[in-house]
């Protein structure tokens, strides 16, 4: 049976982007959000921002994973039928 590694990477880096409290899709499977300096020094706001950004990232990754598993399963079933 196959095994899968779940990997999560979170970065909080200083930037010059405009503050935007909505997660933005970065087209590479990641999402980002830009918060103010006052939010960045608040543990509650940092946690909230990380969780809000993580949610769509997680949903996208799980959706992609399940789609790939489904495709793999269909190919395997088709291969088995061809052999019969």
C-alpha cells in the first residue's frame, strides 16, 4: 500500500505589498495574505492570519490529491480490464 508525506511550510516575511486580509492564490498551490506590522506583532492576529491563509491552501492540496488518486485508480482499473 502506498504511503504519503504531508508537508506544510509557513513563512512570515517582511514585504512592501499592500495590506490585504483576504487569502490570495499564488498559482503555485500556495496562498498568501499581507498583514500590517501591528497585526504581525500580535500573536492572536498572526495565528488568525496563518489559519485563514492555511485553510484554502489545505483545501486546494487535498482536492488535488484526491483528484490524482481518483485518476490513478481509474487507470489501474482500466489496465486490469485490458488484461482480462
